[in-house]
């Protein structure tokens, strides 16, 4: 049973709509409606309809059914595998691919593809919905992800993530001309109080978030930067760069709604991933070339 207390800034919102904004548990609006129809969600200990409204301080009790192994199926989706051994594989995720299924959406994800490639050889710590997944990147962010093949590897990498010892370097094309060569954004991030589907700088309730960046190339109205994550909050680079007036190009959530280029989401690529190998104890690092869409855009900007 999961208990959710409605935040103080929420009033008069449909319960299914509110549930769809949560990150934990992560469920779609249609699946929330199904749970309500099945009597698995109560507001203040009373059964409700999907159209019921929630208000600040309401207590929702969610009896989330445990997913079975049949909920997520292996799919023959091509994988760009950078490296693989008995403990993990490093994949280069393409733009437009979701990392793992969410309730009600079970197909076409990286997890479906990995299950087809690895079979039963995946860590189980994050459950049936996220086998092998220890970290993730956004749907329209490209680049490197590690997939854990066993629980030992998963625990090791989760601990390295916790103490911020994993190397994660991203490249991004951002709007505007960043004048300084180096910079750091040290600003806590939390769920936006104005839009529950977004993240925002939140000095009061946010979690510590630190992004280091340095300029790689300038194009007048745009800048190519490398961003090094010290922490790994949801949408961290996108929120941090937008907060200093340089949103990631193509990011219609935290930047301008209109983009002068024909882009599918933000120009953000997870280029370098490094960590201590859980078996050998040695540091390993992997590098991914710029994706084709970014190469073509850089050529255009240089002209």
C-alpha cells in the first residue's frame, strides 16, 4: 500500500490527473483510472471515481498491484552496444526511446530491447518493470547507459551513484552565447510547484544539485558546452542551464516553445560514462561519439 499526501499547492484537481504527475509511483492517467475503477485507490479512506477532486492535505492510499513477469515482454529492437561482459553492458540510447516501461505503457522501451538481448541475465533490484536499470536518461536525450546483469553489479553501481563517484559527462548545445569559459550551477532541484510535470530550482524543498560546465565552441547565438554531473537529479542539466539563461536548444519544456531548427527534443547527449568495475576493481570509462543529428546541426551552426 502506497500513501500519497496531496501537496499544499494542489486544490480541485481530478484524482487521475494528479496521480499522473507523480514520479513515485510512476503511473499513467489511464492506468490510474483503471486502479480507481478496480477500487484500489481511496481518498481519505473512501472509495472514489476518476473524476473526484483532490485538495491540499488529502491522503491517497494506492493499493498498487505487483506487476507479473508477463507485464513486460522482450522485443527484438536493435541495440547499439558499446561494451559488454558478464556483469554489465553499456548501450548508446537513441533519441526518442524511453528507458523503462511505466504502468500502462509496456512496449518499445530500452528495457524491452535489453530483455531480448540478455534474457534472464539482468539485475532484479528495481523489479520487473526496471530490470537491470540503475540510472536513466530522458526520452529525447541520447547517449550512454549501463545495464546491470546481476544484483552484485547493481548494488555496486548504485552505491557509486549515491556517493557521486561515477563520471558522467554530457555535451549540449544551449541557447545564447555563454561568455565565461567555465562555470558551476549549484542550485537544489525539486518538483515545480507551478507545474507538477516539471522540475524547478527550489531553495526550500529541493535536493542538492550541482552541474559543472565548460564551453567547447561558440556560434554567436548558440554555445556547445560539456556538462559534468556531480549529482543526478531529474532533468538536472536542462533545469540548471535554463536557470542561468541558456536553455538547451530544442527543449520546449524549459526553453522556448519554438525552435528555428527541425529538432525532436533537446540537444543533449550523454557522452562519457566511467565507474569502478564491480568485479575487477579497476576504473573503466566509455565514450560515445556525437549522434548524427547533433553532428549535422553543428555543421550548420559552424557555417
